[in-house]
C-alpha cells in the first residue's frame, strides 16, 4: 500500500449479506483512529478488496456507502484512488445539515425551533471557549468583529465575519462532537435566518453582543460568556417573533 499507517483490520463474515456494511463500518473506525485529513489517499478499490479478501463489487458497495456519507471520494486517472473527503465528524455534520435543511424546506421544523436548539448548543460552547481560549482564539474573535464593522447584516462581508466568529467559538470549545453538531447552524440556519430577519436586525446591537462574548472569553469568564451568548440568541428570537 502507499501508506505506512496501520491498516483497517477485522474479519469480514463472507456468508453475511451485510459484508459491505461491515467493511464500511471498519473503514469508518479506521479513519477516525488514524485522524486522516481531507485529501489523504487510502488506496485503490482493488488494494482494499485484496486487503479484506472480498470481491471488488463488495468493496465497491462499501465505498459507495462511505461516499454517500461524504467520507471518501474517488479520484480517477493515473494518480487516482480512494481519498478522504471528510473526517467522520465532518461527515456527521454534513449529514445533520442536510437532514435539517430538508426538514426546514418541508416545514416540519421551524426556525424558532432551530434557534431554541441553538441556545442549547451555543450557550455551553461559549462557556467552554472562555475556559479553553488562548490568545490566538481571542485574536481571531477580535478580527471577526472588526471585519463585520461597517457592513450590514445580510451582506457577504457581514455573513462571512459572523460565521467565522461563531465557528471560532465552536472550535475553541475543545469538544469535537459539539463542534460537529454546530455545523448546521452556519450551513442551514444562518442563511435562512438572514433572509428572514436581516432587514430588521440592528448591526450595532449584534456587534455589541459579540463584543460582550469576546470580553468574557478574553477574561476567561465562563458564566459571563454563557450569559452573553444567551442574550445574543434571545435577541435573534425576539426579532424573529416580531416578524411573525
């Protein structure tokens, strides 16, 4: 194989109709254990089939399952092969975002419900970020706020800076699962929310709320960070309610 890493092990039960599912599960575990990054090559279909002692069609089905979960991609040509597309946590985040987007489109869930869920996620994330943040995180939050200044909510510059502010907090939480679970906020909720409430949002109010979160993080004040984030999301809930 092209890599010296330990390869995925385990025995495939050939008599089982779920051989492909077993292989896919083993590869998922291996990808997580090896902490591979997007773009890294894990072999070819034939190499992996030989390694597991299964036919290429069986391996192809296992790889299809991983591809559907956005974990791998297939490269063609001389330098082709099977490559990591996303880590398992990133794949989970993408699947969750797609499911929530579908529910929102079908109107089986409301933006009010999503904001309520956001409270449950981002409030403790802000508190964890305050405990864990270093000077680099503080600097990134400061820059995100600076980049939003002078722009209106809904503009590309504002949306990018706002997304970076919240993504930085999620990363600084130090909890990979929490980080993965917040992907839908930036990918699904924010775009829909911006279209709905941005004309009524006070940019200076949002910036003041972000500065309050930043201040608590800079001072390593967990409860203050949680309180500031709760106030920020509750403001968005209020704006949403006023438009209904």
